[in-house]
């Protein structure tokens, strides 16, 4: 490889190291070309590019990009999966872990995630994480949960106040309803009082009639007695006259 070509490769590697959100280094020694090609296609589906480069050129690019954590991983035949900013590091780690398990040849050395070095075991742990969408949803849930609790705490006094106001309104509504119903309630009472008065008058009238009726026989008796007395008084002189007549 000519010097100009080497410089071009180093420049490209430097740019990729700077722009990559994560990278995973693997020892591909023993893999066939078809296996490497299949792995490249699989990683492209998850936003990563698999490149096989010489360690000498990669070291120079890592030094230029300030990726010092990568230098310790450049031993033996090296394949690097560059995860782009829009890629899925979890899916890439899972694809590489599955390839290492299936081929029994590919070996994961480590990598760099968000500027921090990770080991081969860290890559396996990363592969066991849920998909990125699920992780985002869980993260949102963790962030939103305290906010929801805070909102609930802040709303609790307001809800209590609203409850008290509703109860007071209901109470006032009951009083008004009772006030509205009181004339209707008084009307039957007045009618009852009137009926009682009428009944009392009727009873009084009956009593007066009974008293008058009771007195009437006595008047008749007095009248009869007076008539009898007059008759007797009329009869007495006649008797006396009859008695005196024989003497003459």
C-alpha cells in the first residue's frame, strides 16, 4: 500500500472513530469470507459498519482521534464494528455475541461506548439488555414517575379544597331546597288547621242543637202542666156550684 493510500485510510479511520457513538473490537481469525459478509449485512441493519484494518494504521488513527482506550485492544487480526450515531449499540452487541456463540471462532475483545472502555463481558451484558425502544420507554417511566408523584402531591390539597367546596354547595343546595319546599309543606298544615276548625264548629253546633233539643221536652211539659192547671181551675167552681144547688 502506497503512502498516500495509507494516509487516506488513516484519515478515514480517524473520522469514523470521532463520529462513532460506539465501537466493538473482535478477533475474526478463522472466519470465512462468507461468514464475514453475513455479519457485515447483519450489522448494517443495526446501524453499524464492520471493517477489517491493519493494527498499525488503526493505532495511528486512534492516536489522531484521541481514542486511547482502543489502543489496548489492537492485538492480532482485528475487526471493528463502528456504531453510527443513529445505530443501536445493544442490537450490534447482540448480533456479535450471537455470531461468537454460533461460530465458536469470533472472539469479542472489548470496545468503547460513549467514550468509556468496555470489556468482552460488558458487551455480553449489553447484548442482554432490552431493545432501545423499550429502554427509552423505561427511562421515560423512571423520569415521569417522580413527576407524577409530585403532581399528585401538589394536586391533593386542591382536590380536597374542591371536595369541600362541592360538599358546601351540596349543603347549600339542600337548604335552598328545604326553603323552597317549606311553603308546600305549610299549605297542607293550614288545610288541616282549617279542617280542624270546621270540625270543631260542627261539633259545637251539634252540641248546641243537642242542648236545645234537650230543653224542648221540658218546655212542652211546662205548657202541658199549665193547661192542666187551668182545666182543673175551671172544673172546681162547677163542682162547688153543683154542691150548693141541692141546699137551695
